[in-house]
C-alpha cells in the first residue's frame, strides 16, 4: 500500500477561480520511477501544460490497489501561495486508462487566484471503506473479527469511561496495575491469569512481598489437607488439640470434648477444681462448690447400718483401694451408744455395739490404688 497521503504539484499559468467539478487521474502503474498525471482539475486555466500535475510514487503499487479506497468521503487538498482549498470526493468513475473523481463541497478562500510561478500542491487523503460493527451497543469495546472492514462489539467487555467490566477470563502476560486513587473500579467477573506471578505447586498461596509484588509462596511448608495446620497422628472428632512442639498440634483420645462431657484419661492437675451450676432455689443465681482436697487419692462410701452388724463394701473395692488405708467413722442413731469396728476387709466391715442392736450412720474412707503415691511436696526446677 502506498502512503496515506499522496502528493503532486504543477503551476498556475493563468488566472482562475477554484470550482467544483472533477479530477481526472490516469491509471498508469505507479512505481518509484514513474509519474501519474492529474488533469481537468476544477481550477480555471490550471495545469494546462501537457504534463498537468505530476505525482511521484514512493513504492511499487498498482494504481487500482491504492485508489480503490478513494471512494466517497475521500478528501483532495490544494495549496497555493499560502492559501488552502479542499474538495470532498463524492464518486469515482473507472474509465479505460484513467479515473474520474467527482468532487463537491469546496472550502477555502473565494475569488480569483492570480497567475504566478509558485507551484500548486495537491494532497489526496483516502477515506477507506466504512467499517461494519456487529453486535453494536453502548459502551462495548470493539475487536477485530478477521474480516476486512468488520468489527465486533464485545458484550462481555465494556467501558463506560470509569468502569472496565470483563465478564469472562482475563489473561495478562505483563503487569496489572490497579489504582483506585481516583475512585475508579476494575470489576473482573471471571478468572484472572497473570503470567508473571510465577508457577506454584499444590497448596501454594499468593503473598505480597516487601516490594509490593504479588507472587506464589508456601506457608512455612505447613499447608496440609486444605488447612493451615501442621499436625501429627490422625486427629478425629472431639479430640482436643495440644501443641507437641512450637509449630505442630496433635489430637488424642485421652482428651476429648463432645460439647457435654470433658473426658481426661490421665492426671488432671489444677490450682482449683470447682463445679458451677444453676442455683436450685434462687432464680437468677448460680451455685458453685469446690472439690474436697487432701494428700491422697481419697474415695469414700457412706450410709446407715441397722439390724445387722455387717457393712457390705462395693465389690470393686478389692481392686480399687489399699486395704490398710480403710478407715471407718460411726455415729449412733437415737441415743448415745458405743459402736466400734471389729474387723476390716476390702469386702466388708464388722461393727460391734455395747448397747444391744447396732444402729448407726457410717462413712468409710480409703486411698485409691495407683502406680505411685501423690507427690505432695516438690521443688520447682529452674
């Protein structure tokens, strides 16, 4: 294709007045070594010499390839002695050996132009074919369709001067800079793919580094099972998590909580052990009791003995308590009377009475068996 603007020139040999009419251009093959003649220009007595206006080409091009775009809407300009005129091309006739350009809408200074030796320069600006826009609608961004002279208005890509709306996938091969300082917003209703963020692996996350760049990274290699926790074992429902080192947690069946019952299979140590319940007789109050404390793992049973002198102990006491730790307290019922303990085993207590029939309340304590006794006093290690 030749240059958008094509230029030629000649000299005014007589006085004349610019008019509308037609330009005639021969259809010679245009090369850098040839010229094309323009004559019958609507400019009285202009270019009457045999050469007319000579246009020199800048590259090899067929005349029909270039001037086929000089249809309606093209503009021809002429300048002479500091004045300029222009004509709109309204039609082109293809004749044997030449083309005729019908022109109208003359603009420029009115009146006769004096004869002189200064050249008159001509510039021809092709209009090109009108573009066809498919799916045209307000604010849609146009894209090429691959067909010459045709554009497509994208329904999923709109810009109203403030908001760029991409309804689909946006692939970026360079940098994306979002600046909302002016209040503008970029909305992406789809997937944003940025080639320079970096390729991650499974469980990679996006972080912002000290320079403000977004890139992929790992969270201290502790992205496991779709969670940001490094754990050991196989935790299950209701297990209470505990730290096993500075960055690892673990669950255990020995410590569980199901929302109602807190279960510990092991030793519970606390500065204070209380239970706190809704007050049974005062509306809006609560009742708190503390746990009996002592230097042993104490257990007890209590009750009332009457008509018999044998207190039967729970059958599991034989495996639960030390036999030599059993102690018995007796309180006579009804009147003062001496009651005493005759024999003690982990199965039963035999009670004696100096007043006849046994009738007493009792409470029996014992120490629960364990691998080691309670370490009552100990020094803090530093």
